[in-house]
């Protein structure tokens, strides 16, 4: 069984490398075949009890080292990281000017990068800690975007290896739980391959949960604030942390977390209006792979005869706050598993209500699912890759809609399985 599992992981590694080095974002058929086969090998290896196998752990590290040299093919975000980093090095405030406003004022090598930017008419939405790291990688890259990619993904690799050590330290988890994160094809594709910043945010969030489970609330405040300063959304989990701690401890935990968070994002000043205006446009203009939003949009279109995303974008935060409040009411105070489940459900609710759900947005759900015992994040991590169909210009809208429906049907099925499982566990506990 272990030998078959190892061969499965070797096959998965080969497929990941082919996709990372040779398959572009718009080549959906090739991408989904490689990713789907890889996900099958991932599940096969997971049933072979390889979770504590040092040989495959070393293979995983070797795979990720090779992926350092694969320039991102599935996302063009790295061009904006490179642009922002060199903007900082050339003395420009990263939130002061849009790329289309400084074109012609920069060194010639950066003007070549401009053609690859996906949002040149928008101010940067990457928070200050990321801007600092972009600048650091730009400084070490000698104006080469390939060297920048290697340096940036090396930072992600360090964070990944650190996270894997902590995933084995949670007292209620099987030591092999880290396997399901270590070898997850979406993790390999979107962090090790495409270099998305979730690879830095996730370790900070997991460390915050680890610290709070060990009653180290002050340090937990710092790490939660750091996670929020990298990707912003984790600050929405602060009420869940506060409810877990209870009133007395929350009195100190909430102000400390907010204070550290404000300090970390303070460098957006004096151009915070630019930063937050781009975030606002993200919610009220961009749309990709939504679920409830797409249904709502269809209803609004029938009512008004046009895409009413501006109105829906304003209502989504209201619905999210209501949903998060409901989850908090159900959360049990001073119960660690209830805290993790609360964080998972709140984050899932946010994604289901969002107008835009890129595949890498699902990444934080994977460790939260592993820590809480839910399987639907793993199922979604496989199904969400179907959304890459929207990047393929050769596919018709009907096919793209069908793949999107398939993605959320798989997710819904996994949610039902989780509900049945937890209901059965609850009945067994009562008996």
C-alpha cells in the first residue's frame, strides 16, 4: 500500500511540474486534465497512510524547490508584485499613483512589464507588509522578473515549511494531518507554482490559532493582526476570537489586535483613499466565479434589465454581517473546535457571497477544514479549478456556465456529507 502511495505522489509531482512549466492560464482543457489526474493521485496517496513517511516528505520539499524556477503560468499577479516593488525602489509611494499614471516616468525595463498588468487603471490593493516584501525581492532581483519570481516564491517556501511543522503540533490532530495540506494540488499550483500571497497569510493565521489554543492571547493578537495586514479579511475573524476568549480576555485581545493591525497598514497614509477606493471597486465592479451572487444577479437582471452589481455589491456586506452574527451566536465560548468551525464558516460565507472567487481564494479554507474536521474545503480545493474555464477564450459561455455549476454542485455534495457526518457524531455522543 505504501509503495503504491509513493508512486501516486511521484505521478502527482510529474503532473504538477508539467502544468507549472508548460501550461498557460488560458489552456483550460490541458490544465483540468492534469489537475484532475493529480487530484486523483492525491486522494489515492492519502488512503495509503503515507502521512508520516519521511521519504515522501522529502520528495514534497524537492518538488517545491523545483517549482521555484517555474515562472507563474496560471496567474499574472506576479507582474503587479514586481511593478509595485520597483515603484517603491524608485521613490514612488506604492498607493500614490496608478500604473497608467506613471508610465513613461520609469526605467525602460518596467515599461515592458506594463503590458502584462491586469489592472493598470487601478491603485494597488496589496497591503504594506506585502509592499515591503515586494520591494525586498525587487532589490535582490537585479531588474529581472524571473529572479524576482524565484526570490518571492522562496519566501513562500520558507513560510510553507514553517507552517507544516506547526500543523503537527495541534494536540487534537493526528500527526498525519499535515499530509493533506503538504500535497494538496491547489496548494502546489497556486502557492508553490503561481506565488499567491495566501502562502504568507495562512501560516500567520494558523499560528494565531495555535497560540490561542495554548492561552497565549497577546502573541495571538500579533499574529492575527499580521494575517489581516497581509490579506485584510482575517480581521473579520476577530469577533470569533473574542467570543472564544470571553469578555475579560477579549477586553485586552481586541484593542491589541486592532492596534497592531492599524500600525501595520498605516503606511497607506496619506493615500488611503486610493487604497480603499480600489477595494471598493473590487466589490462593486469585478465578478468571477460567484455563486449566490450569480443567482442574485440573474434575478436583478430580470427585474431591471441590466447588471445591477453596484446595488448587489452594497448589499453583500450587510448579508455577510448578518450571517457572521448568526455563526457567532452558535459558537461555543472557550471551545477551541467551535472557534475553528466559526472561522471556517464565516470565511466560507464570505466566499459564497462574493462577486469574485478566484481559485486561490479557497486556499485558507484548507487548513481550517483540516483543523475542524470538515471535508468540504478539500472537495472545493479540487472543484474550484473548474473556474479556470473562464480564462479560455475558445470555450463558449454555455460550457463555462456548466463547469461553474459542476464546481458548486460538488461543493454542495461535500457540505451535505459533512452535515450528515456531524449529525451522526452528535447523535452518537448523546447516546
